[in-house]
């Protein structure tokens, strides 16, 4: 029986929507094989029960749950040791994860440990008629796409770009059994010890982890004019992000890019500065809780996605906003 594993994505004890997108992808792959198989979600962490209870309604057949205080924060060596032990024991056909900094590290470790193929930044997977696996992945910063044919790769380890994942609709009231895996029985082998967790400055946070994001488009300009956005991000405690044209001009690094060829974010607040709202960009931020946009064009597409739209020159508006924020919280000034 085909067994497809999906890594449970979560922030703290809250499930990330990407988990359901991966489940949907796994069910699609099973359908290609006639539906004979199961989807297994693998969860590592602490106090995750609440998010695991309803996975069956989305097409999950079972859940493997490793719980330990040691798993509250990602540790590459530890996670890879535990998961490689589980994979060797159960022999799944696929191991699917959501592409990101932690999982990029994890998938590389698993591929080396298991001597299996790894597809990063995956856009599509399919079974080949000859028994091989076919994959499409983004390369060259998303400017090109690469088609791959993989043979004798079990499990095939793939990390999907979040922007291509679509959550399934709820189906039945089926409840997937939660199988608790004894942490000690896997005898994790590590040479590293976690000594301390140092919280990053909000402005330095990875944009996928930030609660507040200030996003920049080509309308902001560059040089000294770019500074008004930096000032706002500092005053509001936000992490700076950008559209692809800004990254292409080397004004911000690729790690700060939002969109289909960048990262998908879902902060509590995102402020879009000088962004027109092309589909390539909005696909990466449309799940944000509160969306604010500043633009001089009343027809800008970004306004379709906003809770609050400000029509005006951001170089006039942002300094006033920043000044007011600094008055409210002088320590951020």
C-alpha cells in the first residue's frame, strides 16, 4: 500500500495552513495511483493535540505524533535523527514538507541520511508510467523551471513552495487515529546541545515568522527615499519585505521576497508600500490578517486585498505615520 507522509507544519501549538495544502497534494498523488494508499501526517513538538484532532476531516488517514519538550524548537540534527528512524521503520513512499529555512535544512539532512533523492522548491509531483517519479521545481530565483525524472528514490523527499499549495475542503466526520510514538524508543543521536534561545530583533526576523511585515514595491524608489520604509519598520517593530522587482534591483535580499517565486507570509499586519498588487505578489500575502496599502494609483490592484487603503504619496504619509508611532512608543525611535 502506498504511504505518503506529510510533515505537520505549526507555529507554537497552532497548525499552519500549509499542512492542509500538503495533505491535498498527497491525496492528489494517491488519486493518480487509483486511490489505493493512505496519507500519514507526522507531527513533532509539544502540546499539539488540539491541532491534530480534526485532520481526518481533510483526508488524513493517520497521525504519527512524537511529543517531547525537546521538540518545542526546531533542531536540525535531532529532528533528522528522529524522522530518519521513523522512515526506516515504516518505509513511506513520499515525504512531503513545506519549503522554508528549517525544512530546507531538514530535507537535506534526511536525503543524506537515507541516501534518497530530494526535490526542493517543488511546484508539482507526479507518478511516471514507468514507475519513476516526475517533478517540476523552480530554479534560478524562479526565472526558470526544471523538470526532473527520478528513479529508485524511496522515499522521495520533496519540499513544496507554499504558494502552490491549496488546502482541501472538509469531507466527512472521519477522525484520523493519533498514534503516539515513544520518543526514547527512537534513540535520537545528537552531538549538539541546545543551550539558549536568543530572540531575534523584529526587524531581523524571517518574514514568514514575523507578526508585522512592511512590504516594499518599486514605487518606493531607492537610495535615500528607501529610508522612510526602514524608519516605519523600526517604529512599528516590523520585518521588512519586498516584491520581486525590488529584489531584482538588489535593494533587499531574496530572503525578503514575497510572492509565488518568493515566500508566503500570513502576519497579523502587513503594510504594502508602493506595491501595485500583481498576482505574483498577492499570492504570497493574501492570507495576512490585516492588510494596509499605500499607493498613488486609485486603480492599483492591491486595493482589492486591503482592509485599509491610503491614496497618497507614501513619502509624505510614512514620515507622519512614523513620527506618530515614535511619539506613542519613544523606545522604538
